[in-house]
């Protein structure tokens, strides 16, 4: 991430990989946007994950 001059990271949509990405975004100070089934309340902890943001589609799209 550091050598490729990454501006931001989108995904991954699975919770286990998302947690790793949230940690890496904090280490490298790069914004990370989680989507899909990334619904853990931990990602809302700004002190722990200051560069993490999660989005979720409206429930109608999962039908």
C-alpha cells in the first residue's frame, strides 16, 4: 500500500478480511470503505479505526 501510493481502499465485503483492512488502513493512514456484510460495531470505534467507513445497501436489495 505504501509503495503503490494508494489513495483509498474499497472492500473487501467479508468481515474477516475487512478487519485486517481496517487495521492496515490505520497503520498506513489510508481511508478504507467497507461494504457488503461488514456490519461489526467495532468499525464505528473512531479511536481504534480512524480511517474506516462502512456502507450497507438498503434491505430491499438483499431480497
